[in-house]
């Protein structure tokens, strides 16, 4: 009886050893396939974004890419000991470009949505924004909230394919909507009096108001949606995801995050350099 018990115990031990060995080998193989190894081998961190999303990624007067995300991309490349390679990409094709290895990571002010999360993986959010309203001044006395715009008599603009457009369809289904390929064009329609309101991300709306909208528009700065922004990578890469989350935690601990936030988000000195 004791002998049988020992044999069974030995079998369990052997099975456990084999299972743990297989799992360990699986972990090693997974690590070898990580984007981290590809980046280190290549000596380059390729960062995907679309220039024009103020103040996260922009083009300065010298043709350089600047902004909140760009500073983090450069800092990430430095932490990895590789070259920072910006890859300016049209927004409507940015997720397919990531999944087909045109770059390693999206650092482009992308909002986490459940729909996107089915296709790509997100690191922890690095900032939270929401949709705000840039209102034509003629409606200042009539419109006090985004809710007041839910009427077909109001022409509301945003950028096609963004969470701004989604917010309009969700919260303002009765408004007359006109989408634009560029958020700046949508904003200028309101500033020039050709549309009643722009619905878009708070930082951009604030920028357009201060840059060209004062005296012509009203900035309803209280966001009415919750939108965490995060860096995106391909699915199935826990090592890269772990690295990014720890990198973000480090920047918040060593003062880099606060310094960068104060310059690009809270400050306005950079506006003179934007193209």
C-alpha cells in the first residue's frame, strides 16, 4: 500500500516537473518573441502617431515633431538605449499600420475604447481627457451645456472617426452633424461662424479657443465624457506591456511626467513654435 502511494506521489512530482519545464520554456519563447527584443535588435523605437493633435503631437516651424507624446516617445527610446523614429501616419489607418508592423507602438493620444481593445492592447492610461464644446459666440445665451445642442437646428462639427464624432452620435443624436477629415477644419467652421459648435477633446478645444477663438467663440471647458488615453501595442506581448507600465510609473516618480505635463498641457509657451 505504501509502495503504491509512493509510486503515485512520484508520478505527480514527475508530471509537475514536466509541466513546469514546458511552461518555463513557453515563457522563454514568448519573451524572445516580444517587441522589446525586436526594438533592441533593430536599435530603433518606431513610434506611430498623426501630427496635428494639439498638444500631444504637432509639427514645429522647422518640420520637427513636438508635443506631449513626442517627449514621452523620446524618453522611452532613451530608456531602451535606442534611436527614436517618429512615423507620422493617417489616423484612419493607424491601427492596421501597427498590426502590420509599420511601427512598434502608437503614442498618439489614443482613447481606450472597448472596440479598439479587441484589436490592440493598451498600457495603463497616462492622462484622462474628455469631450468639450467650442461654441459660436452668437449662441452664448442660448447654450449653456452640451445638452442644449441636441436639436436639429444646431450644426455640430467634429473629426470623422474619433471619439468626438462618437460622442455626438451618442449624446446629441438630434443635432445636425458634419464631420471633417481634420479637427482644425472642424474648429474653424465654428470660429468663422459657419457652424454652431465643435465637439472634441478638451486640450484641443482649449488650444483653438486661445489661439483663434477668443472674441468669436465660447469655451465650455467642463468635459462631458470620460476618456483615458493610453499607448497601444500589438496583442500577445505581456513583456512589452509590463515594460511600458513600469516606464510610466518611473516617469511619474522621478518628476519627468509632471515637468512634461506642466509644459505641454498646463503651459502655453510652446504655441509660438507650432507650424
